[in-house]
């Protein structure tokens, strides 16, 4: 009997920031475009050996978006197969604290749409489900005071 391979461990965030416009959305969601897959997703990536999920999420957000961030509520873990191997991605809500996006090989575009537009841009259904979970958290960021994480 062959045992299943261990899952690929990864981490990421639903990265958000307050929106500035009066009468518009309260928040904007960061979406990254990966040219290799030609898709839009939340920033995420594989954990390095010995790296905690939290450290990985912070590193991946910085690498893919140029943003420093503060982790907030834990979100559901995504579990799926990639080339027949299980993958587990641990997610957090994270508030963007500032930074500058620089296009690269892995991520060539960054967008900050309102949640409703983000839902239509996200390529994978699991990413839309994650966005819904983020918006349904007990203390959604769009209902928090401006200085909350």
C-alpha cells in the first residue's frame, strides 16, 4: 500500500485596505495576477523549511504585492490537489500597512478592487469562497475603526 505524499504547505492573506472615496466601498481587496497561470488570486505561496505559516503569509504578501501588512483574523484553510499532490494553504485577513508594488516574474499586476468586483475577477471558486469568509468574519474590517487591524 502506497502512502499519500505529504501536502505542500503554503500560506497567504486576503489583503485589504480602507477605501478613500465617499459614497464608495469601505474597503479594497488586493488581487495579484500570475502570468504563469493567467489568473487573479489572493497573495500566497509555499512555506520555506522551518518557516511558520504566519511568517510565510507576511513574506508572500510583501513579495507579491510590495505591502507590509498586519495579520488579523484567521480564515479557512484551503485544501486542494495540484498535479495530484495535496496542498494546504493557511489564510489570514491582513490589513495593508503600505509599500510599493514592483511587477515581477511571478506576479505582474496588482489590483485593488472593491469586494464585489474582486469576486468577479477571482479565477478560482475557492478564492471567491475565501473572500466570502473574509467578509463574514465576526468583526469584518469594513466595520472596524480605522486604527484596528
